[in-house]
C-alpha cells in the first residue's frame, strides 16, 4: 500500500470531513435544541449552493459572497417557517414523528421548486472563482477550493463554539439541549432561543451549500436527500444532539470515505455507512459517548 496514497487519503479525508462537519452541524443543532428531525436539511444546503451559482453565473461575483447571502436567506426563510410550524409541532404529543413527516413534505416541495427553476441538470462553478490552483501538503496536491471550503467550515464551526461558550444565548442554548423543561423553569426564554437556534441551523446549512459545487463537483436538485442522509450519518457517528460532536463524525466519515475512494472505489459508497452501523452497535450514543437526548 503506497505511502503517498495513504497521505493523499488522510489529508483529503480531513478536508472532506471538515466540510461535512459543517454540512451536518446545523441539522444536529436543530435536533439538539428542539428534538426535531429536519428531513429537508439537504435541500436547505442546496439553497446555499444555488445561491452561490446565481451570484457567479448571473452577477459575476465571487461565491464567497454566498456566505452572507445564506445568512440573510436563513433569516428571511427561517423566521416565518419557525413560527408557522415549530410551536405547533412542539405542542403535539409526538413532535419528533410529526416533524419527520412535515419536513419530508417540505423537502419534496423544495425539490420540485429547485427543479422548476434550475432544471434537473447538474450545475458546476469555475474552479478559478476560489483560486484555481493547488496547495500541496506532504507531496499531495489538493484544489484551492477544497482548502477554502475547509477553512470556511472551521471558521463557521469555531464561531458556533464561541457562541456556545462565550455568550449568554449560547449558555441558554446548551441548557435547553440538556433539559428543556428545567431551562424553562429557570426563566430562559425557550421560544426565543429555539428560534435563534433554528435560524442558525439553516444558516450553517446554507453556508455549507456554497462549497458543495466544489467539494462534490456539482449540484443538482436530486442530491438533497443524499446530503440529508450523509448529514445524519455524520451526526450519529459523532453524537446525536451534540452539535460540536459533529466535528468528530465529519472527520471519521471524511477519512473513511476518502480512504475507500482511494483504495477500493467500488466499495466507497458502502463502507462509510457500514462504519456508521458498527459505531452505533458499539457506542449507541456516538463516539463522544454521552447521550444528550432526553426521553
């Protein structure tokens, strides 16, 4: 087994995994705070990707401007969506199952809308928009866009960490994730904090979407469900309900996927999910070991 190929799989897997940590962290945040299963998560990621596509192809702007656009879009879409559906779901007897059904319907609607607007064909963005060159580490070359995507992912996840550990809202968010009823009893405005967490989760999904055309090669409406499935794999490997545990899940998923694509490409789509099954069987609460979910 070639040492250079091992280095390629490791470095590429780290870059890939950091990106997928960002793809999944918004889904884990929403579940951790609201115990809601957002099956439309992949479609919200795609909205960020198509936003970047419009900026590049029609406004001739750098796709990096898709990041503030994703944040603005999350606010515009997230506020009415949250107050229209989330309080009703949480007042129901089984909010997890109802959210599963509701967001499945939203996912199908977004699929249809994206197909009508952009068509079913794959769309890509020019590599030159994020550098166009390659950066070498340990003799292995990777596109500038991969490094930019990984750096942006680290910054976004780092910002979420600072939010959790340095702000009053972050402390309140962690309290709700630990025990919603106790947080409510201590006077925390659970509704307000949950709405902010919901919008933040959508914003993180949109930011990840900006880099999907580069890390995955292209975007098309039919990959939304695949992105949702991958996000679930990442967050379950790390720790379901613990957003920062998504980093661990992303790295395991990324390195495992890149290793298989490098050495056993015909098995590459199967093995990461087999790894998920093995980890769940050994440590049902994920690699971080502490279950956060309240039953």
